């Protein structure tokens, strides 16, 4: 083989090695992720309470989850509890503050739960809706989210909706009293 051919092959092998090395280095180098898209800050909002179900609440056409409380009772009581909540609270005017804006759950829960906004809602007289619902045994306080702010079902709160006592509804026959 002539010197020119040998030089050409060496140069070609070197170019191939450099190209191969560049590909390996590029694949091993993590790329920076694109900067996160800025999310619109969730501001407090007002509206009337609409109770689709005891665990599906809406205020001003926004799906909400009340921070610090949840429906943890047997599913067999869901319809009874929903009816009691509707009777006593449907249409109530509320002002809701998202988590992160001075709620009892700040730092303990995310500001969204699925497509729902996690909020604390106050009535026009300043009463906390979650506290009312927990006090009446409709929802149960969740100490991991809000400490002892709301009455836990473990602390003796029993569901005793006045609807069961007043109407003698057959659905209430098995409800605890």
C-alpha cells in the first residue's frame, strides 16, 4: 500500500472515531429540560355552593375540595349525607381561598387535586364551611392536612342529619344516631 492510501485511511479512521465519540458524548449528556410554563396564580374567588355529591362540590362553576376534611364514611351513607348537605348548605354564598393563601392546610397539601382546586371557604359571616360540615358530622377532619382545626370522625363526631330525625326516611333506618 502506498503512503498516500495509508494516510487517507488513517485520516478516514480518525474522522470516524471523532464522529463516533461525539455521538456517544451527546447521548450521555443530559439535556436541560425546557423551563416550566408559568402557571396562572389561583386567586380567591366567590360563588354559591353547588353540591353534586358530598364529595363533589362546586363554587362559582369551579370544582373544589375543602382542605382539611373528607367524606370517609361508608359509601352506603353517601346518598343520605349528600341530601343532608344539600338541604343545609346548597346555594350558600362563599368566598374561597386556595391552599397557599393562608389556609389551615398550607404546606401540607397541594393546591390542586385532580381537576379540583383545594380551598378553604368562608361564609359571608366568616364561618369556615369545612368546620361546619365536620362539626355536623357530614365530613371528617383530616389531621394530617390541617392538624386539629377540624373535628375528626375519630374524635366522636357521628353523622346525625336532622333529615333522618325529621322525615323518618326509610333510607335513614340504618344511619347511626
